[in-house]
C-alpha cells in the first residue's frame, strides 16, 4: 500500500477532539451493551457479548481516530506512554480532560435511552468474593500489561506485527481482559470508564480502585516498556504521521517534545 507521510502533525486542539470522540466511540458501545443486558434481559446480550462490545468498540475507535490523536482513549494509557517516553508529559492532563469529556458524553447518551437501573449498572465494583486489595492488584496488573502491548504494537519497529494490526490487537487485549479478569475485578482498566458513571450517579464507593490501580499499573507498564529500549522518536507523533506503518523521513528529537 503506498504511503504518503504527513508533513505536519495535527494540532493539539484537533487531537483533543479526536481523543474525546474516540473515547465516546469506545465507551458508548461498551456502556450500551451493559444497558441492554440490564434493561432487556432474557439473554439479549451475555457477559461475553459485553466483553466483545468493549474490545471491538476500542478497536474500531482506534482504527477511525488513532492516526489523529494516537488513540489512547484511556488516562492510564496516556500516563503510561508518558512514563515510557512515548508521549509528551506536557500533554497528559489535556488528554485526560478530553477522555473524561468523551466518556461522560457516552454516559449521557445511555442515560437518555435506558432506565436509571441500567445507568447504575455502569458502575464498577469488585465481585462479592474479591477484596478491594485483590481488585486493585488485578486492575493494576492488567493495565500494566495493556500498556506494554500498546508500546509494542504501536511504537516498536523491532516487532514485525507493529502497525496496521494495532487496533485489532489492542481491542483483542481488552476483550480478553474483560472476559477473563473483569468478572472478578470489575473490568475497568481505564479511569474514565469508571469515573464518568460515578460522577453521573454520584456513587463513588469503589471508584478509588479504578482511578489509582490503572494509573499505577499503566505507569509501571510504561517504565517496563522503556527498559526494553526507548524508541528514538516521539510517540504518538510517529503513529499520527505514518499510521504506524513506517517512519516518517524526519522527526523532532524526543527531548524537544517533552
């Protein structure tokens, strides 16, 4: 496939719009699947279907908008990439605000259609037999592994699978995590996914787990990825410029972008 590298990166304002829209895109499908299961019942959608909705929703959001913003759609991912030297630390807070705005819009969209019970079902909490500490550990471990996967399939030229399969692999990771770990931990792995429903419902009981654990895990994942070799160019600028396929001919030094 012919490739024509972009001569300039999208502006920060355009990238923030893409982050907000992409987070809405991703969480709207996931939240809607939970609401369908809650309101329609009768096997309208299974827990496996909910995991598919989150995973494939994320894959489609990255495919649609990842080339503009880098396709984080998760505050823990933005922080992890910054810790690993793949994203400008100066832009982390702005990305967080955009992600929270997009996630809250997804909550509002679900609330406009479904019952209050369905909206309450968006709240994340550990399973009855899982302690808060256990849920924290599971959320942190999964988010750390998630950031390691992202840094490989999006930023590491040594990986032959890096690039065009990134949306599929990243979405598949979230599907696997939601299916295998989500029933125990609550299945957030994303502070925006848990904080936005909590804000809407004013229910902050367990939200600290889903704020701190992904941020801690994402930071550790970013640090681990840096151990395996720091890429010589700034991310997600390379992903935006090349679609994750090849290096653009010229890039600013990483230190100039931090």
